[in-house]
């Protein structure tokens, strides 16, 4: 069972928020504020611009949603008052659901705008006014240009997971959006990491921002880390044994590619676990089904790419397993941040091949400690890798085209068969000359025509008699 880590925090009543928000706060289960909420909420309530850098899973969403709701309750305008930009539709839905929960008891409406779904409801949200829009940059620009939306009543702009939006190439789109927003606004920028590019963006769109940093560039302290060195050909077997021997309530497994995520989900399902997958090839309906099923406990295990590493607030994930080591330290931080959330404890396992050693050293520098190399008791690490079979050419040598269907393989018996086949092909001598055959056929054909002509002439002579 997951245990809460005891720590003293500020009570939400001390923020003196609008009483209409108390119902939503209570129903969401919020009692005390996390460190980022303690520091960010008072600053946002004062109307100041803010740069918030905090560990993932520490409550960044509520840190800007609650002050936004509090400000919107002071006005009855029905136009868009707050715009929240996010890198992925999963994060957009996550923020949207948080707004719905915390706005319980109020009449404030929220809508999402992102690609991959029908746009009619999104167009209505822009044309007829929705107080809070949670959007991905690309679709927002498309619809705003078509509806000629000016966002004249906008009060607050939020850039959430700004570093991820930069990584995904959204920086030009963000600048384009900022250009057609009112210059008189409050801007909040939240990110788990703060690379130089985001520093430059902050100078362009924020006005004398307050800076808040909580646990910058480190995974949550409530997560324990374990490293399992393993040859690449034994990773599936080791994963099977880990899942079998580890008491886990809910497990999130990360892979590097979407094709491997899909394939590994099928393999894990064959181990006897209720499994789903989340990757870039999933439709929006498939993504929603996978996320809701995993969140509700219908699926014990979800195999996903880094699309699930950001902003997915799913309580109770007891274990995160890096089946593939991530390419960057930031990706490791976000992956591990899916467990140990809201001051709960969690476990993170990483399956590392010898080729991953250099990246592991980077993770150790971030953590400030050396990761223990664990060995799973009872697991056979000495099993040899299966021998690769290479297709051969007619000479018995490996061919350069590996895409050809392998019909012969590099074994002693097959080499003998190849030589025998070659001898049989040459035993009958040279093939016949096609021209010679054609000439003979023509001569025979002429002969047969002459014979038929003679027979017809003889028949006519008899009849004439």
C-alpha cells in the first residue's frame, strides 16, 4: 500500500479564496497546500506575472487554476477570460477536468481545443464565449483565424509545461498566439525544468515576473530508484519476472517507440495482466479509453511512450518501469514523476543495458547519488542470445539485402545443398538457341501448309472429274 509522507503545509482557508470555491476544494480532497501552491497562489492572487518551476506531480495545476477561478468569479463576462496553453491533448484534458472539479458550485465554464477530434464544439466555444479555454497551440491558431477571434477580454494567459512545448517545436506558434493577445494581461509560466530557451521566452511575454522554484530539476523525494542491468535480449523475461515478484497496485511502463509500446503491451497481456497501451498511433477515443480504464483500475498495467510522461495526474501509480532508458535527463524526471505524487511514496525501476551506462551516469548526477545495481534473485542472466540467421546468396555468402525473404541459412548442410543444386543446373549443358528453334518451327509450319495445299488441289481435281 502507498503511504502518505507526513509534512506540514498551509491550510487552503488561509488563502481567503471566494467561498464558492470551498465546495470544489473539499470535493477534490484538498486539505493542505503543497509547496508550489503555498508560494504561487498568493502571487497570482495579487495579479503579478509568475514563473513557477517545480517537480512534476507537486500540484502545479491547482496552483494556477484556483487563482484563475477566484478572479473570474468577480466578473460576469461570458467571453474568454483565461487561456491555458499545453503541449498535448492528454494534458489539456487533465487541466480541463481539474477546472471542472474545482469550479463545482460555480457557473464558470471550461472547454478544450486540440486536434484529432471534431471541431464543431470547439468552434462554438470560441464564437459564443467560454470563460476558460485549455488549448494546444496548433488547433487554436487554426480556429482563431477562421473565427476572427481577438481575445479582447482576456485577462490571464498560462503557459503550462513550457519546456515540453519548446521541445515539440511549438515556440513559433506560441509567439504567434502572443502577438494577437492583449498586451495588458497577467501571464503565468509553469514548467518542470527551465532551459535557456524558456528563459528567453519569459523575457518576451512576461512583465517583471516573480520567480518560484521548488525542487528544480530533481525527481520527487518520495520516489525510490532501482536499476536492473540486463542484456537486451533478456529484457522481456526480466520484466515478466519483476511483475511476477513485485507486489504492485498500478504499473506504468515506458518504452522509447510507439511500435514497441504496442508490441510490449500484447506481450505483458499474455503474462496474465490486464494491460492497455498509450502511444502516438492511438486515436483520441482509444487514448481516453486507455486513460480512464487505467485510472479506474480496469487495467493494472499501462505501456506508454513519453506521451504519458507529462501532466497525467493519476493517483495510486505504485510503480514506474523504464523498459527503455529515456534519451534525456528531463524525460527521466517526468517519467518518474508519474509515481510518488501528492506526497505519496512510489518506486521506479529502470532496465539498463550496457549501452545505457553513459545516460545512467547523467541520472546519478541529477539524483546526487549512485544508483544500486540490483540483481533479481532466481533469474537466469546467463541465457545466451538467440543466434541470428542471415540469408545467403547462391554463392553461399551473406547477401546485402536483409529485406529479402530468407530461404537458405548459414549452416553446413545448406552449403552442401547449394553446391548440389548448382551442379544439377549445369549438368544439362547450354540451353537451346531460341533463334534456331524458331527457324525450325517456321520451316515445319511451311511444310505443313504445303502438304495441306496439295491435298486441297487433289480434292478439287477429283470433284471436277
